[in-house]
C-alpha cells in the first residue's frame, strides 16, 4: 500500500507509548515524527510541515496544554489530538478549549486511534480550502535557525552540508552556550534522513546507574522495578538521529557499550542475552577536552576515535563577533513578537556594547540579554535597557589599560552575574575549581 501524504507528529515523554503510537500510525501508512518533549516538538513544528499533532498532557517541564495553546496560535489549521492517562471532566474541557479536536484516554484500541486520526484529518481537509501548505524544510537549502556569516561560522556550515546526507558519526565540540545542539539539529533536519526522529539525550542529566537502561532499554525482571520490557533511546531514534549531549559524562561501562553499538550497529538491553540491530546516526557533543579526559582514564580513547569520524568545532562567540548583529536581529524578532507582538530595534550605541563584550556564556548569554532587554524596553532598545554589568563597559572600555588583578576582578564579577551567583556554574565557565574561585572571592 502506498504511503499517505500526511505527516503526523506524536509527543509523549514515555518512550514505550511513543513507540506504540508510531508503530500503529505506520501500520495506517502515515509519515510519523516523534518527540519526547514539548521542546523537541517545537523544533519539529518549526522545521516540518505537520498535518496532525498528537500529544500527551502530563509531561515534565512544559505540559501538553501549553503545546496545544502554542499550536492553536501559530498553526490554527493543523488539527490536534490528545491522548492521556489522566482523564477528568475539567481536563477534557481545558484540552478542548486549548484547541484539540479530540480526546483519547489510555488505554485505547487500535481501531479507536485509527478513527480519531481519520476524523481529525477529515476536519482539516474541510477547513483547509485554498490554504497552501508551507514547504518542508527538507526542501530548503539552509537551516533557518543557523545565523551567521563569519568565516569561523561558515566553516561549521560547510561541514554540516557535507555530512547531512550520510550516517557518519559526528562529534561536536564547543564551549557551553555555543549552539552545539543547534548544529546537531541542522545535520538532521537539513538532510535526507530528516523524516526520521531526532532524539536528544543529555548524558549528564542521567544518573550513572540508569544510563545503560535509558540508552539501550531493559527487559522485564532485569532489576528491581523493571516490571515490563522497555525500549531505550537507541530504539526510539531508529531511522533517524540520536544526539548524545555531554558525552563526556557517560560512565565507563556505558562507554564500552556505546563503542560496541557504534562498531557493530547493535545493542543489548539490560538483562537480555540477545542483541538487536539498530539503524540510526549518532551525533555526540561535549564542552570537555576529551583528550585530557583520556589522559585521566575517564574517557575511552577507542570511543573517542570512533566518535570523531567527523569532528565539528563550534567557535565561541568572542571568535565570531561579526555575527553578533545578525544574532541580535534574530532574537529581537523572536522575543519582540513573543512579548510585544511587534518587531523592536536596538540603537547603535547598545549594539556596540554587545559587540565589545567577551560573552563567556556565548550565544545563550547573548540571547538572555536580548530577551531581558525586550522585556525592559519602552521603545527602541538602548543602553539603559542592558544589564548593569554591560553598562559598566562604557566607563571602562576595552582599550583602557589596567592592572591584571583589577581586570580579573571585573571578569569574575561578570561571570558571577551571568551565573546568577551560582559559584559552581561560575567556576565551570572560568575553568577553575570551586575552591580556587572561593579563594579569589575572599
């Protein structure tokens, strides 16, 4: 049977449910996109033409209701279908008010799902009329979120273009806040494998004793609490891209299993003696110096060489300052429309201050500053709308010579302001120990 033209996005933080829904919808001959969080779903919605959104409600960080409200505002002609294991009359009303067309309570039958999907797509066709669908980003020559025209950034884009249409393993290196995940998404969504899922996993956020089970899955009885078989992130990313962020935080036991997965293209669930083949691309990222971690025996050298089939080094913002005006325009557009329903501009004096600053927090810090300025500004954004630590630049420009001790004191103050007083985070940015930072503060 030929594949239907409809693209369906399913959003659920439970990988088991996500895989079940995907399997059912593929049986009904639909194109399926999967997201394990609202954040992941928003990226897919921005970069792909979706015909139907199916989402869970109860999810960590941002729930499905917020996703429905966003989709209702930005994609009013796209039907929305909700599946949830927490039914209630009040919940149903809130879901329908948020723009959903239908409401399915888990567990539901295969036939109930099929009928709900068909009803939703029929409604879409009724209301679509002469609306022309937005072309998929797969057909677009560039990844629209990648902003910059500097030489350093151009080298990154060149490598992205080279690897987008193959499944070579890629290691992305760069400081925190430089946009490593954005580069990984560009590799996935701008290439021919973009129809498959993009699954992002923060290795540093998974406790060591759970890393293997989360990545490779487990079978019933493998450990206390394993009351059923469950797939891991490798299976969830089948046919697409698995992005392993903060790969340097993977424990040594998991590193050995990652090496086997990359070499043999197969994984073994926790508690199982049977391996299973996997077909996906792995992109990893780190802000660590892995060569130093290898010397300390905390990272496997053989895994490092397996990951660096292709290596991308994302430059810090201080090395691509000519991109700052472009990035500022991008963030002004994003937050101006979000907070003020209009485009804002920044005056030249404020922009010069941004171009002069060293940006230890890189693009993430710049985005936070612009977002704050949009909120604080009454009209065009000027120096008065910038944080105090940036205004300080006016009194002490870069060209002014000063003792090294004073310069160090100023810089530490700026980093602490950026880290909102969090000394552990500040020490990590400064690449010194927390004790050393405490001594300097004393």
